[in-house]
């Protein structure tokens, strides 16, 4: 026996309501340990004043993020620029140091060395990400007070790195953790040997 309210709903609408209820009840994916460990390594390099290592890993992040959202793990310079424009914003402290959004994107473009428009698989960058999956030490956090901000080059590197790390966290929380392709690619990378 059907109640009068459910019998007045058209069958197609009823199916859409059921599908919507299923989507709402889905468990959201947790954060990626590989990505968390990668970002913690960047912060540790900053904390220990290993500026070049931190900047190298940060320059890889846009290519990694773009590749994770592509079914074939491909990335291009144009798509990386678009990703930076959407997700990377310097903090107010970074803006005080003279580093703005365009400057961050320019530094990333220069450091990445991958300006082509043809999508390719960033295998070296994805391998670096994948190596973080077995890290045993929990990230210990970053102490920004240790950063030597007296030197202008160091201040710019610090601002670029923190802006990109914050951008990747924002991207993951607001997009990638809900994106089926990104989650499938992270899972695929986790099982590769």
C-alpha cells in the first residue's frame, strides 16, 4: 500500500530523489596520505632552510594536481597555469612581502620547465608523490617563525611555497576529495610498485 504523498510523485522524480539520497549518504573520501606527506616534506624543507628542495617540490605540485584530475594522468603547461590561477592565492603576509598572485604563477612556470601545450604524463613528479605513500613519520607541522625572512630571495621563495601548499590543500578539500578521477588516480598511484 502506498501513501497518498508518494503516489502523487511521478516515477522519474521518485528515482531522482532516491539517487539524491544515495549521493548524500555516500561517505566522503578521507585526505590523501601521499599528498599530506608530500606537503609536510615541503614544509619541513622550509623549516630546515632547504629552499631549493622546497621550491622544486612546490613547482611540481600544479603538474601533479592537474595530472590527478585527468583520466590518463596527463598535464600541460596551459592547464597548470589555469590551475594556478584558480587555486593559488598568496596569504596576506605573502602579499606584504611583495609577492602577488601573478608573481607566484610566474615563478612556478619558470621553475617547472614544462611550458608545452601538449599534455604529457609528469612521471618524475608523480614518482616523487608516490614515494611519500610509505612515510612512517607523522608530519610534525611547520614552524613559520623559523623562516629567515630577512633575505628578499628567501622571503619570495617562502611566500611562493606557502601559497602553493595552501592552494593544494584548498584544491584537495574543495575539489579533489570529491572528484572520482582524482580519487581513482590517487588509489592507482598508491598500488603501483
